[in-house]
C-alpha cells in the first residue's frame, strides 16, 4: 500500500500512475497532513448495471458499487483480485438519478474514514495506526456519469465539461441535436475560425469553454431548489431546463469540491461509439449510417457543400450524390477483406473476422472497436477510402493510440490536445453534422483529462466491465441474485485471504498463467541458458546438415551473455589483429573473420593443455566450444514463462490466431561501405516469421 510513495519511479512530466498526476498532487498540497501518511488509501468509485439473468426480454438491472485502491502498483490496482465490492444496489430497476440515495451509507463511511479514520494493524511494521481514506474520482459510462454528477447528459447542454457553453444545435430536417463547435478550441488566430464555407456558414469567435471546478459547481447549485423524489423537469426551479438535475451527495465529503477530476469520461465507450459511427458511415449500413437523406437535407438547411445536396428524381425518389466517405462495392470488399483475413496473437483480441458479413460489421464488442481504432482501421482504409478522408481518420486513430499508452508525457499530451482539435475540425469539413453526436464531442476533452488523471487504463471501464462479468457468474439462485453475489463474493474473499498465507496452495492471487503450466522437456538445462519457457506439443528428431549445424553453433556463441564468453570473444579479436597486423584488415573484414573463425579457435583454445588453468574455461564454456550434436529436436510450439506463445507458421496455418511473428532487437555494426573504418554500433530491429523451433543437444553432455 506504500508502493506509490517508496517504489514508484518519479520523473517530472511523466505519468505512469495516479500518484504522478496533478489530481493526486494538488490534493496533497491542499491537505498536507493527509499526505504525510503514505498508508492512507486513495480510492476510485465505479458503478454500472447488468442483467443477472442474461435474458434480453428481462429488464432487471443490478448495480454493484466497486472501489479501487490506487495505492497499489498500476499492474495491480485494477485487477479483480484487488477490487472491492462495497455495496449492491438491487433491482429490478436501475437507480437512475436516485443513485446518490443508495450511496448515502457508503458516503457516510467515506466521510468517517476521512474525518476519524479507523485503527489498522500494519503487519510489515508491526504497529497500529489510524487509517484514513479519500475518494479521488468516479469511473462510469456516460449515462451513469450524469447520474453521479447531477448534470443532464442529453439535450442541448449535454457536455458535462462545457456545461452551458456547449455548442449544439437541433436541425429541423434531421430532428437531432448535433454537437459541432470544434473551432471553439482552436487558437484565436487560427484560419478555421474565419472559414465559413467549410463549416456551418458562420465565423467562430467564442473562446474554449473551461470545465467548472468543484467550488464553481457548488456556487451554481446554491440557489437551486430541488424536490426530493421522482420529479419532472418543470419542478426544478432556479436554472434553465436540461442542466443540473440534483445536488449530489458526494459533495457531503469535505474534500470533494477540491478534487480536480471528480468524474471521468470513459474512453472505452467513447471509442466504441466513435468506431461504430465511422464504420457504419463508411460502409453505408442502413439505419446505422450517419449519412442519409435527412443528413443531406441538413447540409442544404445550413447552406454548405452544395454538391452533396439531395436531388429529387420523380415524384418521391431522392438521389444522394456520392460523398468522399462513401465507399464503392469494390472498396467495401477490400475494406472487409483486410478485417476478415487478419489474425492476432493468442489472447490479444477476439476473432474479428466473425463480425464481417455481406459488406457489414456486426456484433462488435468494445474491445473489438478498441483494436479496430488502434490498429486495423488505418490499414483497412489505405487502399479503400478517399485519401483525404483516410488521412483525417488515421490522425484520429493515432490520437487514441497515443492516449491509451501506459506511460504519458505531459508535454506530448499538450501537443496531442492541439492535434485532436484540428482533426475534429477537419472531420466537420468532411462528415455531415449528424455524425457529431455527444460522444464525438467528448473526444476533445480526453487529452486534458489525461493530463489531470494520468493513464486511461486506471480510469476506464474495461476492468470494471470484466469484474461485473465475474459477479454475474456468481448468480446461482435466480430468485435472489443480489444475495447470491454477496455470498459468493464473501466466499472468494475468504479463500483469497487464506491463499496469501499458504505458499504451496494455488489460489486466485498466486495462480500461474495458463502457458506456464504446460509440460515439456527440461533435460540438461544449463545455468548459462536459464529456462525461459517450455516446448509444447509433438516433438520430432532430425539430422542437421553441416551448414545448419555451423549456423546454430555460431548463433549460440555470439549470443551467450556470460562474462567468460565475452572475454574470449575479445581475445579472439585481439588474436586476429596480431596475426594480420601487416595487412591491416578493415573493420568489416575483421568482423567477417571473427564470425567465421571464432568457433574453431575456441575449440582449440579450450583443448590446449596450457589453458586448463584459465578460470574462464568452465563446464558451460566447454559445452559451447564443442558445439551441438548433428541430431536435434524440432517442436511446433513454445510457451514462454512470461505468457507469450510462439507457434511455427505451418502449425497455425488453419488456426484463427497468429503466433509465428518474431521481432529481434540486435546490436549491429553498421557500415557505410566496405571501406568504412568507423562503423556505428546500434540497435537494429529485425522482423520475421517463425518456421522452426529447434532444441540443440550439447555434445559434451552426452
């Protein structure tokens, strides 16, 4: 629990953990006494609903409330083993705007933990101290964001960061509220602010809205009279409709108004909705595309892009001129072909090819959209989408890839914020206004939130959704789903507690990965080459020819990282220089001679009776000097202890996953020419495909 204070790598301007962020550090400056005790707990609150019965016809909704402890390292704090189920809001209906009423007991406990604390025994220091806790922020999807924050997240002021300054307009033809106004976030002298034709026939002079602080929110809520219970919008007095729905009880926490980031925009759902908009519009999916007759009439209503206005043919038919983002049938086939033929490493992504059917994508999950936005869309669009449209969408994909990095740099986030504003403005010049839903508008705030809250993987819904799936599996008694979840959770917590004190018992805390449990041969393992994994599957003996044996021997000799072999390699280079001092070979010739002659020289050196007292000639060095036997073993698969899998290309020919790709970073001498006398040593990255997995058998061990 003190990792964030003692073991965290601290580097100015680099964000790896919530403790690196301005949200955490400003809280410490505001409350220095609380910050003095590193064992005090920083919490994040997450909540979302799910149907415990798994039936589409059922509308039952159970809402667990989950707490995450951010004192832990980033690779642990969001793991399900360390998430705490603090309470369950029972169904059958979702709590909606009354969620803070259900949260009142939890808020009272959090208030007590802040003001009074609880005596806690520190097993490491063997002492009792007064533990305090604080709530950093909440994690939720966008509808729950509105429920927890009290802001109305639909209608003309739906953006909770811009609040009343949200740029929105309901167009008569489409009947939908569109959220444009990306030009508000540009520099005051940017040319796009004065470009009328490319946007909505207006110039933009308004400054970028500033998200309100907690104190400003309280000031806005001060004169509002709220009616308890189920109310209509007309019963809320003191503010305009579609703004604050209720003063949330989280403000009962004394420090809540001082938090810089009280509620997180969920990158997972924003990315999912944006990906759906892009794909459905590019493929022109009926009833899902944002480009339709009403969207074209909206362009006509605004008076821009006349070449895209609908043309009436006959008495009731309309023709929509092709837009730059409309794909032909051949382009759709090329686009879908990339997605249909792609293969990913085991465990990286689901089988996205199952979602491709008849020039459409269906059944995409949130993580599928994440992979599409991060990797596949830029590849699929290169040969099928208009160059101008593709370049803008690739910039958007690059933004999400940079935003989702495990390590963020504040200076890079500032550049990223400027880039995404221009990207969204370029999208406004291409896509119809109906494309810009509230989820698209929220993209402009993500980089600024990352500057305050740090890496998104500590603040998005992926780990929470996975944990909800686990809780759903706990339901045994359909008559009492919440009771089943509570009983199973208590049982799992007891088992996990016991497993921590039993090293020889496998539990969910110390359970090894599935790859490390697979069997394999480990005979004759040398200390020079520690076991990093195990071969898997059928093995086959074969004879290496002389060329293969020589190549394998040289590879082992030049990639042995022990001090003895490094010293012997240096001695051999010195030996070559002595015997060729008259001819003075160039560095490239010297390297070639060293590569070709070292194995023979080493064997002679090891067998020389005069060198037997040399401390460098260990059993491992002797084994390397004599080289491998001509007979070797071939495998089709190899499982690394770190969880990675490798499969040969032939083995996975009919599989849906691809684990044959390899990448090696090698120290390499780079020469400008054959006469270059000053080669440069550097890291060179090599990519290839795995064709064989071979186990060499040392001759000396036989």
